[in-house]
C-alpha cells in the first residue's frame, strides 16, 4: 500500500505560508560539488519558495576552498534581508563540516545543523531541527502511534539517522540504528514495525526483509537513467507493507519542512 505524502506536504507549506503573514522570506541554498540529491533538493526547493511568494538563491559552487564557503556563510549571516541558510551535505573532503556547522548563525540555521541547535535536540528541545528526519516523523505520526514502536533506521549520518533517532526517542519510540557493519540486518528488519532506509542504493531494501503490514519509509534519492528512484524495491514491497513513494514521498515533505523552518527562523530573527 502506498503512503500518500503530497497532501501532508501541502498542509505543512500552506500553514507555513500563513504563519509568514505576507512577509517575503529569503532562503539561500548552498551546494558544493556535484551531489545529485543535493541539486535535486535545491532546485525543487527554489521552485517551491517562488510558488509560495518567497524567494531564494542556489549557490552551486563546483569547487570551493573552505575559506570561500565560510566567507559566503558569514556574509549571509550578516545580511538582514536573508532569513535562512541551508548547506547541503555531503561536502567535499577539503572542507571541514564542523567549521561549516559552527559558522551558520543558529537563528538562520534552517536545517538545524549548527551544534547549538543539534545539541538542543540531543537534550530533548526541538527548536530548528533537521528537515529530512522531521519529514519522516511527520509522515509516521499520521500513519501510526509512535509510542513503543520498534523503528529500524538504516543510516547513521548526522543528516538523517542520528537526528531521526533523537526525534523518535522524544516520542517514546524504540529506534535502532543500522549501518554497513551491522550484523543480521535482515533479521532486524523483519522484527521492525517501521523501517527507514537511506543508503543510496536502488532496490537495497527487498520484499523478504519486510514483514506483512510493516511501514517502510524510503529516504533514498538516486538518479537512474535520468529518473529519481529510492532505496526500496517499491513494486514488491508495496504488496505486503505500507511504503512511501520516490519521488512524491519523503522528499516532498522535507521540502515543505524546510519552508516551515524558514518561517520559524524568521520568527527567531524577529522579522515576523
Ligand atoms: N544538510 C542536508 N540536509 C538535507 O536534508 C539534505 C542534504 N543535506 N543533502 C541532500 C539531501 C537530499 N535531500 C532531498 C530533499 C528533498 C528532495 C525533494 O524535494 N524531492 C522531491 C522532488 C523530486 C523531483 O524534482 O522530481 C520528491 O522526491 O518528490 C530531494 C532531496 C535532502 N538532503
């Protein structure tokens, strides 16, 4: 069964638009290098911003020194007419991600990646939290009661798996984080009420890893022959479990959540 996500995405962005009270907000989206998923995100987000009467700019730096990137972030921090700064991961090896995180002003940090916002999340306080994991939570909260549920997350990155586990703990679920060194992945997956997959490999999650009636959230964004596909074998899993589509699933809701955080950030800056 397919988990329809577009209605939820629409609700989130229309509510954010209302909260902005007619104020035109600006978001700057930074992509360094050629990560396809980041470029898909930046482009679809810019479209969405404009549709809602906001605006934005994509800074696609094919190559950048660490200093160039930090200077760009600093300039955006200081510009009062700019309300949100989104830096896409992964970054190339010549750039220290920790310095990037620390440089983004905590009140313009629309993806919740600054150590202050991230630390607050760790302590149970959700101010500006990462959008991809928040999108997963929004989808799950509509499908099920999270309290007590066993959730297997196949991803341990600071962008998806780690923050998602914290959001789940805040909601009394029982998260397990799996990664490339995890043993008996199939057994763990078969026991889970919910499986969240983000590994960057098309058809990684197969039908024989999912129990009847489970919920599968596909966070994968892979470009295959010019088309976007997820990490799950959608056609076979869809027959026995609930599953989010790609495109039109988590990505769509993530995009709406980014707009929601832009509005929140503007409130923290006192412009709304
Ligand atoms: N710090 C950080 N945070 C992220 O959240 C983050 C990141 N870095 N790096 C890159 C990945 C990728 N990602 C996507 C989000 C939405 C869509 C999206 O909007 N997809 C739509 C549109 C696809 C289309 O244009 O057809 C969909 O799936 O329906 C895609 C990809 C977030 N990421």
